[in-house]
């Protein structure tokens, strides 16, 4: 798989209509479920153990999308297979009064990974250039003195890029996935949640309300992707109508990042090795 096909190059002007929500990738769902995904997840799990043991680098994963695009399922089917001690998952909802009283990136810090961890943001700091813009939620106190409501979004794009560069330069790789789901597929998934009593808990009335702004969301997403995909923190646009193939892409991108980091299990010192051999002998002779 060429993962660069899904990568937004730095400076690219994104038109989501040119990114397929599904594609003919030549693999059946059975092949993905029984062969490709289990193999990739096993490889990812091994690399994650090394990352955790090495404890020198970390990875921040951002998942962003419309409702019912597959973020939660990606976490369940991929990342839940990894070492829990080296995994941190944080979901973000509407900001609380306490969070609103701070700068807009303040609440993100609780979800950032430590060295040796993969931190997953289910929604993220990118919410702060989406919902407030669509629904005109910014108060005057949140707009810098040198700009206005029209210019604040480009300021935030630049600040987010600076923040992600800071993360990368301090040893935390940033990978961002945008789930490009089609309007028809979202409708299908929302109706499934609404009609199936076992899935009603997944549904929110706001999902349908926000769907009424579909075209506006697409424009905002395009500008967000265009201004914030960088060499150090790239966006990958997933064909999210095909859930299993999207999950497979995620595993491949994660593996590529971890192979670049190349974490290693710490080597034991000669002194500890001698002591280890003594303790092995002690236990074996009990």
C-alpha cells in the first residue's frame, strides 16, 4: 500500500470531492478481516511495545470527522489491541465553563501522551476551528487584539501549526486522520443507530441537526486540511465509507511512523546481566 496516496501534502489546496469516500482497492472484506488487518495490528502491537519500553518518543494521533464516520470504531478495532499502559485515549465534547475560561488549547494538554505512549484524541484541538466558526460561537474576549472574527481562523491555523511543530521538535510525532465519509453513507449509519435499539445509545439528536450544515462543514474541513497539513504533522484523508479498509490504512500509517522512530528494547548492562543469570539459576534450583 502506498500510504502517501492518502496524505495531504504541505501547502496543498484540498478539494474533498477529489478524495474518494470509497475505492476499488482490490481486497475483499474477508481478506481484510482475516489476513491484512490482523497481520498489521500484530506488527503495530510489537512496535508499540518497543516504543513503550524505550520511552524516548511518543505519538499523538488526531481523529477528526463528521458524526458516524468511524472514529470510535477505529479506536475499538485497532488501538484497543495495543498495550494499555502505553496508550492514552481522550474524547472531547463541548467545552466546559472552566475550559472556556482558558486559552483554547489549554484543555488539549490533558490528552497529550507521555514518552513511550500513543495518545489518541477522539476529536481534538481542531474542534476550535470548526464548531465555533460554523455557529459563530466566539466571544470578543477570545479574539486576539490584532485581528477580527474574519481573520481569527487563519491565526488559529498558524497557532495550531506552531503547537504541532513544538510537539514534533520535542520528540512527539503527530499523525492526523480525517474520515472522509459521504453524505449518503452517513445517512445510512445514522438511520441504523436510530432504528436498532441496541445502537440507540450511539445516537444523538445533534447528529441530525449538524447534518443540515453538511456543505458548510465540508468547506470548513477543506480549509482546515489545506492550512494545517505539514511535513511534521500531516493529515491523512481516509475513504471512510469503507470502514475496514480505512482501519487498514490507519495501521499502515502508524507502522510507518513507528518504523521511522525505530524504538528498541533497552539493553541490560553487563552487571545486571550477571545478576540476572544468578537469579535465573536461583529460581531454577528452587
